[in-house]
C-alpha cells in the first residue's frame, strides 16, 4: 500500500513534483523514490511513497526497474496471489531479485503482456508502468476500484496521483466545484457513482480499466479499455448446497491470501455477520489465533451500541476487542470531521468515515498495519434491507403473488426485516409516485438535474441491481473513504468479500437463495455458522456500522449546523442551497422522534459537510 504520482509533459520540474507528493506522505512513511527523465521531447516523473507490507527490504523500493531496464513501475496496492504468479513465471525461466508482489507484477507485465496479466491478477491496485522501449505509459486500476488513482489532462500535460490534493498542487490554479456532483450528493447521498470528482477537470481512472498512452504522439490522450465486467448471462443453475460450499471455500481462500504480510494483522468488527465471519476465518488460518487483533467502535447510546455482539464474537474466538468510544464534545467532533474531509478529498455522507479514522489511529498506536474488513458482503449477498423490497417488487411484476406472500410470511415469522422499515431511509429507492413531496432546498445553481434511479429500475432483475451497487452506488464510495481513513494513519485495509471470484459466485446465485426462509444473506450465514456464535450468525436485526450522528445533529451539534449553513456560507452564497428552506427542514428534523419521521439525517448532514469540505479546500476552489 503506497502513494504514487506521475507527471508527463514539457518542462516538468522535479522540485514541483516532490513538493506536491508531500501532500500524501501519510500514504508512504517507509521510503520514497523518484524517476525523472526525458522520453522523446517530454519529461516524465514517476514518484512513489512506500508503506512496506511485503518484503520490507530496500530491494523492493520503487520506482522499480525490470531486469531488462525497459520497464519502470510505480504501484499502490497488493497482489494477493503473487506467490502463485511468481511460481508460474519462475517455471518459465523468469528470475526475481526480491520477495515482493511489486516485482511479480512488473515481471508479469513485461513477460505476459497487459491482457494476460490483468486476467491473472487477484488483488487491489493502481499502477503506472513506463515502457521505455515502446515509449508508452500503462495506467491501470483494480476491478472494484479499491485503490484510488486520479488524473488531470490538458493539451500539454498529464498528472496522475493517488489523492486529489496532490493534483491540486500540481495544477496550480483554482478549479470550479462540480455542481452536478453537489446536486447528487445533496439529494441522494451519491458521491462516487461515476468518474467525475467534486473538482471540475479532475477525474478518476475507471475501476476495471486500463489505458495505454503513446508518449510519442504530439497530443496526450487517455483511451480506456475495460478488462473485466460482471457477466450475468447464461449463469448456470446450481443447487443451494453448492452455493454454500463455494461461498465457504472461496471466502476461506480470500482470507488466506489476504493474510500474506510481513507485518502484524487485525480485523474490524462491527457486531454483524460480515466482519465477524472474517475474524472467525482469520482465527482458523492463524496458528493458535496469534497475530489476530480485533477493533470496533462503540457508542454510549444503547440504541447504537454494538458491544454485545462484538463481545460475543470476541469470547467465541478467545480474544478481546480494542474499542474506540464515539463520545466527543461538539468542538472535537467538528475537528475530527474536518481532518477526515482533508484526507478524503471529497465530502462523505455519514459519520462512519470519522469512526474508521479513529479506529485506524488505534491500530497505528498498537502497531497493527494490515486490517481486514467486511465491506462488500451486503452488496454480493443481498444483505441490505432494500434488496428484500427489490425482490418483492420483482416477484410482483412477474405475477408471482404466491411467492410474494410466502416471502412476506417468512420475514414476518423470523422477525428479521419488516419491523426495521423506515420511510426516511427507504424513500430514495421508491418510485416517484410512492414518495411524498419533500421540501426542495436547492438553490438556482443546482436546479434541473434529473435524479438517479436508485430503485430496482426497469430491468426487473435484482442481480443486475446488485451489480449497480457494486459498480456505481455503494462499493465505490465505501472503498473510497475506507482507503483514505486507513491511509491517513498509514494502515492498509483488505476486503476478502471483494475477491472477484467470490463476488461472481454470490451475485450470480439466484436471488431466492440469498433471501431465503426469512433471512438475508442466507448462503453466507450457512457457510460460516461453524466459526461464529449463533446469536451473531442468525442475528435478526441489522444495524451495521451505525453511529448516533442523527441525534447529535439535533442536539450537541445544533449550533455547528447553523454556523455551517448561515446565509454567508459558501453553499448558500454560491446559489447551491436555499437558506430559508433548508432551515425549515432542519427545524422539522429536530422535532421528529429518533429514527422516525420523513427526514433522513443526511438531509442535514450532507449540506453541513459540503460546507465544511468547501472551507477545507477553499484555496483550490474558484471563489463565489
């Protein structure tokens, strides 16, 4: 896990690149390197900041040259199956000078080529490869976009970096706020649904794509090639028992290869089945359970506290949970949000990134560098409550009313879903005719953008809706802040549930297997019930990584909300928000009962955080 920077153009100054890359120094505290040379009539700089995880020796430092000297690599991430790939290359006569996964990636690209290497990789990555012989630059990002890579391109220069703040420094001019993203964020809490960013002219390298740039051409251009997509066509019909068996086998292997590390490892636990399953399987893979460290965030408010379930998992595994208490003064809360926004580069739609920021600090203090997380299970196995609604909707459209009634009875009998329905949370997934009229708080600068369809859509296929969550609506934003909050403290998070082999099996499985007998994620529950206590495996409520931020906004942070959304705030002066309407919504929200009512906490949180983000990055934004 590292930070990378690439700059290509005429008259690129080495000192300018070095100065900019310091803004992401937290990504690589264990060393840095820079290649600065001429390629034709252009200058190219490749910079790397290292967080040493595999092969801690200086031999594995980057930029890394191939044996031939033709290729130079800067790489951020981990190739989990690097040992298997290395064995295959060695069998064909390829020699290695290090024990690192970086060299395996470099040698594979040189010997096997771009397409074959991408098919073989199992990991998370963002890398840039310079081929001196062909005068080309290869840019790539992993299948799910776990590792970040941003770019800025104009007529004379191309900049790439792991974090936006580096590009802001390199570009050297103020940029406009992307009004389209602001509107999606305010209305629907969508942040990473496409390859735009909140800064106009700065974009993401698309997940699951690579680009080959011809450096000999007079004008630089990026043409992306998609090397992987979720294929749902002609999915074979397999029995439930096979799905359960494949789930356990692939999850075991996903955890096993993600434990490859030359530093200490741990796991995030929230009290739910996903993170708990990861911890349980880690225990099976680690001899005697040594090197297993558990982390969790807890609240003093019993409505949001997961301690009971965390402790049940810890007792079952014979471990303890290192807990971070989510209890702060208003001043320290706002300070934590500001710090997290600086690291995140863009706004986020809840308090969970801040809690993760604190958990990663705790991991740093305890000397734990690699942490496994349960992200991805809900999207792959239909864990969110919305999937139950999508499934019932799909069944009704297809005329299977008996199936609808049977499913409703099963969920009622188990007490797992129906009693957790909340209109404020659900309304963004409902068709327009089923939603009430909300107060429009947008200002004149934002009016006119059509809402994204976050519901089932016209396809009538829950599995395709899962793919949209994996590619657009859910996984991109979760991995975004999880990467930034962990790297803020030079920690590495790994996601076994985002092993592409496991995702393919889970998403292709019939929806009625995943939502079965009144349970969500049924195959996963069955697959891991031997490693967890029953009260966690068959837990009926779903809280997730929940924080009491909604109630804080009404009470402790009321004054901070009013300050952020004052008439002279950036979001109001820019014409993006209507102050009086927003304050009307805020007053209504303050009066509604906890976890009840028509207004979701994000309708207050998102405008507040947008203003805080604007203040953090105002020196780089066009003034309003």
